[in-house]
């Protein structure tokens, strides 16, 4: 907590610079050679910090110097009387009056939180460190540290301009100064903000908390607060009475969270916010749904009915994971407000970046660049906030241009325990909130058993966010009345804590007694308020018994009005052709190969790339980068926003994309040609992300959730790295729709291919995506006219590995033209980006053309199918290796090669046609991945279903292995050679049993 402003601030300054600590009382006297300059200052600073840690570790003369420097002259003596020949003055520092200023400036403001009374149980210190800084004036004898005595307490001092404790007074007695500071910083609120390196922001916070009388509440405010506490507490009591043996993760011990959230929303609404997006863990979620979002109580109560049947729209989720979307009038401001609580899994904090992404999208679509209309609130548990790395990743997105949401209010429900784990075992930092310091977010700790202090802090937090558009943290120091869930016994592991909790008077009773005692409410009014809410709950409980079916869509957190029918079904089951006119292709190609800004100097290497694009466009050809350009450009013309995010996506990991051009002579001058295609077009956002997968993929998922009319793509630097975001893939992308009826069209671009680059730059692990695909390998489908689209509608996601630029172009466009949204997993190429054969003609992309789920053999083998001895089925880059080897071995008539472009959902219809063409041929699945990786375990049972298990499907590829690829280039080439030889050895499987 000691601030290292120290000596560096004194260099080259003649006057008014602080030494050692914020507000030190020595300033340069203007002597010609102050000793605090140059290398001396570094030396003195080192000595000073060594002395702070242990006074005996420095020479006695330094000990004397620093003691006198810290104590200073007696405050009531003029500086001149201290003697001009003193040690300090002779070294270029002149003492000046200001011991009281020292106490005021940085005494309790910086470190008062160490001694604030934050724990409602009175067991733990505010933080894990029970150490109290020796210079804090906690008792009268500590005055000596500042060269003061008890006799100085009644002397009057001039107040500095940096403090607000005086109110309208300019001077106070030392006794009153200390009393007011203690009242501000050492009671039920502990403030951490002096690390913020912005004077205006620090002064703003000081004014909010130091000004005398700021925490005065009207009787109306107090009655509202009491009513909100009644609802919060009686809701939990009602659930406990009716369903005593059900898990509900109640809020008991932190009931103040409900009025706290309502205060934040009220204040934010007053400051112009129209839409609040929230993410939170399971504890207290039902209470938030009932009393903050205002979900109908009967909808919540019926969730406890064990006989409640599920509708056929998904498998659903437990009640304390569900989300909600609601528009209503805010009673306090009489303004319309929309509230959305995001559904989320048990994986604590996983929802944080998802909330931020959705918030960013809602701001983007409203043109709310400063975050004045849309904001996010994130709730956290103390153990998860300190323990989960995604919290840190999310904080680091908070101030990045394409990711900022212009400030988030974080509310930590600090139970001072994580399941059964004591805080001393759960974190190394003093507070659970210390992670927020990395972005200079002020942290307000508050005792949750003081409801008025909580309301004031929450009001200031909302004002801070909407004034400075920066993050802020409210740490509600509370307790958990029951175990981790209602069935859990906490006395096994926290006996002393829970003995105290059992004695603890609930906050509602404490506050009600206080208001009754001071005459704000009567006992009768209080009892009537309780009876009124109990009656509301009972009536809702009676109505809830009429609900026999659970409709998950009633719990949707991100509705898309107008996209589906009224009953939530797609408006059609067809997809128009994905090709576009040649004129459009040519126009996009011309822009992609130009610099649409005047006097813009590009790199000479880039000039060659643009020239090559221009040549390709003239020749009616596209490579991978140009095909992507045409897909993006064409949907922008249709008013669809395109967002491409990920590490190094602007240039592309493989230097193929170049969507952002950089002026070689003017720093920070850039050009995005994609935004210069047409005057009336949707905007294109391409943004290099922070070096994070978990946080950024979660963010993009949230962004894609806000609207169906956007193509949101996240690209991994290499497909191998997506597993750092496995939680987002497993809990949200793969299963989000079936759990929460939430469609999402996010596109994952995962560079994949065995190219001798080693085990971490080869595989996007397609087997994992395929294993989580929900199509049935043993069910032979019925082929109808709408089979292709209905199969896409029924799947949980689409997995493709395109072998041509044209097919990549079509699959991106199909993503937007489908009448519903599904996540799209694209295994993208690396070497194919520049492979001379991996180019497509405009003929494969013009109007009327579509995505090819299967690309059949179209060479000599297809002309005489009965002469074909072997059909090799494959996907992706290995096709080019196979074609080259087939030509080398002159087997173009005997071996047919068919490409599977869409792997899941499996194109049963097209593959049946293809296999029926070659009734006598061997069927071989060839892949470059190892046998236990890749696609074989997925495709084998499905091929067997197609042929009714009458023909084997042989495997050709690398042997099973623990690592995805070898790190040895020679071994890579040897294994490639081996499986290519097997693929074209027509006797390889003779006499073998399948």
C-alpha cells in the first residue's frame, strides 16, 4: 500500500514535490545542487524502502534521517524556527508546516481499509493480513509517529485543498480531523482507490466519501430499503419453508445484495442507462430473477415441482442456471429499462466475457460508443473472483478499443468462504478483489450488515461508472448462513465461523429494529410489509400448481424479435443459393486489391500481394484470402455486420489476409478497404485481440448472441490453441441451444493440418467437435426434399473442412442465409492458403451455385465407375497429397477420391449416392491425422450405416499416438509416405478381416 511516488518526482523540480510518500512534508528549497537528483535519487529511494522494511538494515545515520523526515517539525511551529542549518535543509529539502496535512492527505485515505469494520461476524480482519500499519493513528500513542502529542489534539490546523472533511470549514482541530477521517475510512466502508494515477478521479471519490453528511438518507429512502430487504429475505424464507430439502443456493447472509443491485440499476437509469446486462453465479440467482428482473413468481415456483414435464424444445438446465430478459418501467425513475440476466453453467466466472461481448454488441447496434445507454453488471463470489483466470482475462479486455464496454460494475458477494475452503487457503492476495487493481478500478469494501452503507456505496459505484466509464468493484463482506447448498453441513470444516453465524441476528431484523427505534416506521407497518409479500408468494404458489409443462423459451435471455415465427420456429426450412453475381465478385476483388485512401504509402511486399489479387480477379480466380474477402464483402452489402476477432487476425497469422493496411510513413494511420466497398454497407470490424482464448472466445460468443444479423468469427492463431477456451466450447457453444434454447451463429476458424510443424501447430482436434455432435451414427435418416436444411436445424453445430476457396466462401454465406443460427466450426488450412492447386474459379461462386457438402470424384474414375477398384474418402488438405500421388502412380482410372466437406451433420444422402456408384470397390477412409484423432471414429459407423454394414470401411492414415503430431520433420515425411503407399496399394486389405 505504500506508494512508490518517492524521489523520482523530485528530479528536475524546484518546488512543491512530495518526497517518500504521497503528501510528504519536504520540498526542494531551490538550492543549486539538490542531492535528490540523478543517480543519487535512486540510491536514496532504495535506502528508504530498505529502511521501511527494517530500520536496522541501514546505517544509523540513514535511520536518523528517515525518522526525522517522517516525523517532521512540530506542526504548530513556523518552519523558520526549526533552524536553517538543519540536516534536511543543508541537503536541499526545507521542512514546512503540515503534520496535519500528512495525516489528512494519505493517512487513512490510503490505508484506512486495513482497520475498517467490514466483517459482519466480527471474526476476520478486513483482509487476510492481520498486520496493521504502524503509522495508522488507531490509538493516541500513535501520534508520536508524526511528531505529535496528546496535547496537540485540540490545536487547530489549516486544511489542505485536497481534502473534503471540512465541508464549509477551512480549519479543524486535530481531534476533529482524526475523528472525521476515521468516520470516513475506518467504519463499515473500506476504500481502496489511492493507487489510481489520476488526481481528478481520486478527488472525485474523496469528495463522495469525505464530505460531512453525505450519507444522509431520507425517511422515504429508508422505507424503500426496508421493503426491498423484506422481499429479499422473505423470498428465501418462503422457498425454505416450501422446499426444505431442495437445492436453491439461497442468498441468506447477503440479503442486502437485492437492494444493492436495485440501487445500482436505479442510479444508472437516472443517469441515462436503458439496458442492463447481468451475469452472476448460482448463489442468489432465483432471488435476483424474482426481485430484480421481476420474473413471475409462479414461473420460479413451478421449477421446484418434480412432476413438471419438459417441453420438447431441449434438455433444459437446473433452475439456478437459467437466464431471463425483461422490459419494464423503473419505479424510481419512471423510465423504461431492459434487464437481461445471462444463462450460465456451473463453471464460475465463465459467463463474464460472454456478458461483456453481448454488452459490446448492444452498444454497437445502438451507436452507443460511450456506453451511455447500455452497461453490464457482473456478480462474483469471493473465491471464484480471486481463483478463476478468466476474471483477469476479462479485466484486460476492459479498455481495448474493440472490446471495451465503457465500464462494468462488479459486485462481489464475499461470503468469506469458498464451498468448504477458508480464504487463507483460497488466495494469496489480501483481498479477493485485488485482481481489479490491474486496471486501476476503485474497490469499495462494505460491511453487508450495514444496509445504508451498502446503498450509498452502490450509488457511488453507479455514478462512478457513468461518469468515468471505467470499471468499479463493490465488495459486499457478508457470510453464508447455510452450507454451500441447503443440504450441506458447514460445521464439519468451519465450526467457529458457523457457531457465530447461528448467533447472528439477520440484517432485516437489525435494520427494522433501528428504523422502528428512530420512528421511521412502526412495528405494525413493518409486519404489514412482511404479510403483504408473504401473501404475494402464497398466491403465486397456488397459481404455480397449474403449470404442468416447463417451456425453456420463457427463460430466454437474448430474444431475436422478428427472426423466428411467434412460436420460436424458423420461418422456412429452405436456404437460398449462396452464389453471387460475377459483377459483385469482380467489384469486391478490385477493392481487395487496391488502397482506397489517397496518399497512403503501403509496404512494398504488400504491393506484390495486392497486384497478385488484381491478376487473380482479372483471371476470374480466387485463393483462400480472396474467397473470404468476397464472402465478407457480399454480406456487408446486404446490411449484415461482419466482425472478425482473434490473435493477429488483421494481418492473419500466415500473412495472407491483410485486412488492415498500415501507412509506412505515418504512425497509426490505417486503412480497412473492406469498409470502402459501397457507400451504403454494414460496417466491418476486424480486431486483433489480447493474447487470450477463453476470454476472447467468450466475448465473441456474447457478441453473436445479441443479433442474428451479424457474421461473428473468432479465429485461433493455430487450431491447437482453442483448448484454452474449452470451457466456452463445451458449456456454451456445443450445448447452449439445448440447455437454454439460445441460437448462436458464431464461426470458429481453426487452422489445422499436419505439416511437420510439431505437436502444438498441427491439430485443431476435430475429433473433439465430432464427438460432441448430436447426430446419431446408427439411425438411417429419411431423405426428404428439405433433408439438407432440416438436418442442419436438428444438429447442435456444423463442422466443415473445406478443400476449396469457393466452398469456404459458400459456407460463410450459408451461415447468414439459413433461416436459423448454428455455431460453425471451420477447420481452416495453412499450406493451402498458397497452394497453386487450391484456387477456385468464379464459375464455382456465381449466382445459382451453393455449398457442396460432398465433392464427388469427377475425373476418369467417375466415367467408368465399374472399373474402379478403390474409393478413397477424405477431407481437407490430404486430398491434394492423394491426387498428386494417384497421378504419380497412374491410378486415375482405378481409384476414385471423394471429398467430405461437411463432416457433421453427416451428409448421408450424398454419400449414399456416391458409394452406390462404386458397388464393387474397396472403401477406404484416408486421413493425415493419427487414428485416435481426426475423423475416423466419427465417420466409420456412419459409413457402415449407409452400406447397411455389408461393406468394410478401411482405415488409412497415421498410427494411434498420444501427441497430435511429431516434432521431427523426417518422421513426419516418413509417416506421410507410408500411408500414401498404403492408400494406393490395391492389395493392402486382401485377406484381412474388418
